[in-house]
C-alpha cells in the first residue's frame, strides 16, 4: 500500500512508521523511531502551524483531513494528505 502511517509519542517523537513512509522518506525503522517529527519531517516554515495542530490533537482529537508537506532524508518535499 502507498498509504503512509506513523505514530508519535506525547513528546512528538516517532514511535512507529510504516514501510511505505520509510521507503518514501529514505529512513529505516531503527533510524526513524525516536526522531522529532517536527524537526526531521516538517519544513521549517510549516512547523509553527503543525506544532499548534499537534497540541490541539493531544488535547481533544477531532477527525482531521489536511494537506501537508513532509521532508525526505535528502530534504526533498512530498505533498501528503493527513487523515486522523
């Protein structure tokens, strides 16, 4: 499947990432687990908005659908649709 799936701990660190997302971003599972999602996968100019969204989700998780950019290991941007 080409669907990306990841889970974050309460500090915003990757605790799980599926194979499709690992292949697309260029990381292995061992490398991705423990990384700060904001620092490693989100373009700097998008971080303030996403940081606010993640805080809101922690407080009261509503269903969301949004478009976002994520970064690969090499710094290439991918456009993804979030559903959560």
